[in-house]
């Protein structure tokens, strides 16, 4: 039997990148309530040791657990690589992780040359090695650890000239290469998909793991016999470990922009709450929240 009285769906990332996944989740399930938590206080995760990423991710999921979420989407390839197995052993709710979309990018029955852009940590972890093994060795997979890119996106915003320059710099050694596909294996890079696309010939397909993650989330919820609401308005609560309300407003604007660009849902039907988390370690102590309607500045 389907459970009808349900809680929210938690979505977690180190920073702004998870907003790209959140937008796709809202579009797929426009009657649901979502709690988005970013841990910008400790971002970028991709430059940290795996043990630190595990620690910060555990901490953040403890916080989400305290908010009685029904499931958590780890909207971060890096945190998934470093932590998903331990998280699944620790928490009772379903945890949906992400991986670079290499499988959909490689040609079946032929060899392909694919560029995988991700954080250094994602590319170094055993999860990525297992992914490489699963696709076989007829493909040429070029790994591009994008040192500094998440940091620039966090600091200057996705559409800044600093970010554009950084992508240019990272791709410099591959100028003469031809790729059959490019995989954006970090949710932050999905926010700047257009900038990536402009650096390659028009017919180069850019892949990301967002849609696959949304499908997997729906599958997991159904497996739990949890009903899914498709009738709006969607409710979204945005939280960040930095305690900065300016940052939350930026997250809100980024979310609205993503939704507007995708054009799938009516923005005025969206309810957005910005909430300070206090220190993430003080579980259960939440500051009063501030409500924003989708079109307030
Ligand atoms: N959005 C994260 C990912 O998908 C970025 C990691 C970071 O904070 O470096 O990997």
C-alpha cells in the first residue's frame, strides 16, 4: 500500500551545483516538498581528502535526517564517490547518489573518445575506477580534473568571465583533440553547460547525470511504496551551512533561473523558503525561516 502522509525529499551538495539537480527534481515531481542543503562552509569538496568529505557529508545528512526527510539525493558526484556506501549503511532512508554519465556517452559496439570533466577526487576514487571497468577498454576516456573550477563558480557565479576563463585554461591542452562526447561529472559544471558547449564543435554532445538521477529517485520512492505528488505548488526550503542569507538569496535566484531556462513549470506556483541552519552540529535548532515567493527579489 502507498504511504500518503509523507515528508520532504532531501537534496544535498557542497554548494550551488546541486541546484541544477534540484531544478530537474522539481520539474519531474512538481507537487513535492524539497529540502536543499548545501555545505558551502566546507566547499569545494573536490580538493579535500576523501575522509573529510565523508565527515562533512555525514554531518549534513544527520541534519537532513532530523528534518524527517523520506529520501536524500546526493546531488554531488564527489560526495557520492567518497561517502555513499557508508551513508547507506548509516541511514535508514533511501540515498540516491550520482556518477559521471560515461555509460550513456560511450557508443555501443564501437569505440569512442570521451572527455570526462570532474573534480580531482571523483576521478581518483575507486567508484570511478569501477565505472571505467564496467564500460570495457575499447573506449578512450580522457580524464580532466578541473582544479579550481568549483571554487570560481562558488566565488564569482556561474556566468562570470572568471569561470569562462577557467574552462578555457583547463581545455587548453586538448585544443587539437576531437571528442565524440563530453561528460560533465560534477553538478556545478551542469550550471555552465552552455559555456562548455561553446568550447566544442556544435555536434559534440555534452552529457550529465541529472536526468538519470531524477529517474533513479522516482524509482527508489516507488520501491518504498511512497506516493509522489505531481500537482503543484512545489515547496522548496533552501539551507546552507554558511549561515549567510545573501548566499541563500543567490541560491534562490539560481534555482529560479534554472527553472526559467528549462521552461517546464510556472514559477509563481513555487513556494521557496530560505532557512538558516545555525551550526550544522546543533541538530533540531532551527532559526525562524523567511518566506519568499518565487517572484520576490
Ligand atoms: N557539485 C559537486 C560534484 O558534483 C562539486 C564538488 C566540490 O565541492 O568540489 O562533484
